[in-house]
């Protein structure tokens, strides 16, 4: 029976690969996989439909919808009101060092996730590096890498929220355990930037500060305050994240005097619709996989720990690499691997490992929207970008594997 179940899982993964090869929309692909899983595991259709509806109206799911909706809405307003421009101006006045600003600018933009958001920070990186004679390939790496350093710890990323919902691990616990990976990526990025500048004899130029302290402080606060409000409400005051985001959205709307017509345009934009559909597809697929009880009757003792690590690496990395979408690899890889790890004493360590390795696949994915758009913006050669991108990702994968093996 175990071999039969493994065979079914393999067929499910093959079906996914075929759908991705055909460039099927992720939401549609997950729907097709859900239907296939119902047939593959001989599930009762009525039970499957009823259970899928239950998960969509569950309190946790509703809160997830509110969070994603609010994040997208806040980002749209900030972009529309040019708050990011104010932020860059203040950073250059404060730091007076474009090397540092070139790392800080995409990092700050990365605090508010958005599809293809690296394209928002790309002009900031281009502006701060205009006197550094950097190649387009390195600018692509610089913008792309530092924009994605927060996805292990920042609680408004959809992938992180979905991971919390699926694993049952408290969000603050996840953030605490994964914080070293964010620190590692920051250090890796700084080292690569420093080595590049040294190798290419790029001076570390200081900027003149032509702005008053008052003007600089005002630009910084007006550019960053929505993020600060979220931090204060969620971390300092322990206000639930979905409420923190709704309050920030309302406050931003009132302060910026966004017209009702514009509000409705943003809330009912194609981007909102596509994102909500994706989250719905993810939740339904998760429930179908749960009902399938994959490996539910198998004794984990029959699988060696080394082979389990191999499975976690292979499945999470390959799906992350092939999709380039956080929610997709978490929705697909984690439900498949969960039954194998959920009763093990190092369940949390293995869950984190799945997340880290899957995200490593995301970072290297040639279909990751942020990488594609940044590469296009700087008119760079993607293969040459990998020369800078692969080393820090390789270090991330090696260290995370060593940690899960020795813990």
C-alpha cells in the first residue's frame, strides 16, 4: 500500500510538472490538481466539496483574505502617491552613501510585498548606482537580492502566512527560528557587493547633503509611516495582523484623501481578483490533500531520515524553482510532506527546512516575476546574473541542510 501511495504522489507531481510545462495559470493548475487528487485518491465528491467550502469560510482563511487584500491596497496607494520617491530622497540625505542606499532602498520596498515589486525598487537602485559603473547584471542581483531578504520573517508575506496556517506553528515562533536566515542573506549580499566594488575598483563615494534635517525627517516619515504603523500595532501592541493592516489601510486612505472611485478601482482591480483566486485555489488544494491522507497509514520509521531529508529538498526546491511563486510551492510541497513529518520530534525544524529550501528554489527560479522584470529593466543577461545569485543561495541551502541534520 505504501508503494502505491508513493506512486500516486509521483503521478501528482508529474501532473504538476506537465501543467507548468504547458504554462498553465497557477490557480487553474491547482484546481486541476485538486480534481485529479479527488479521482486519484477515490475521495467522495460531496465530502470534498463540503470540506473545501468549510475551509474557505473558516475564520483563519477569512483573516488571510483580509490580510492579502489590505497589503495590496496599501501598496497601490503608496505607489500612486509617490511615497517611495520621498523615502529614497530621505535615505540619500541620511546615509550619504549610495552603496548603502542601494541595499537599503530595495530592502525597504520589500517590506510591503507586491507582485513584481522589484520593478518598483529597480529605478531606485539604478539612480543610486549611476556613478558606480556597475554592470546591468550586478544591478539586477543587487535589486533582486535585497528586496527578498525579509520573506523569512516579515509577517505580511502571503507565503509566510500560508505556511503558518498549514503548519500550525505560531507565526512569532516561525519568525524567531527563521531570523538567522534573513541575517545570513543580508551578510551574503553585503559581502558580494563589497567584493564586486573592490574587484571593479568602484570607489565608495560620499554624497553631499543638500537637504535640511527637518525636510529629510519629513520625507522619511511620510515615505515609511504605513510600515511603522504596522510594526507598532502588530509587534508592540500585539494587535492581530489583519486588524493592524485594516486600520493602516483606513488611516492611509483618510490621510491621502483617496476618492471613493479610486478606492473601488483598486479593490476591484484585476490584480486583486487574480490574487484572491490564487489564495482560494491554494486553500482548496490544501484541504483536498489533507482529505487524501497521503502516507497517513505509513510508519515514518520505515523511511530513513536521510531519505526524508532528500524528499523534503527535492520536492520543495523543484516546485519552488518551477513555479517561482511562494504560495504555490508551499501549497503543493508542504501538504505532500506534512504527513511524513508531523509526528516527528523535530517537526518544526523539518517544516522550516521545507520553507527555506523551497524559497531557495524561488530565488533561483527563471520564472520568478521579480527576477524576470528586474532583468528586463536593466537589460541584463540572466545567465550572468546567476553568477552572483547562485553562491549566496547555495550557502543558504547548505547551511539549512546541515542544521536540520544535526538538530
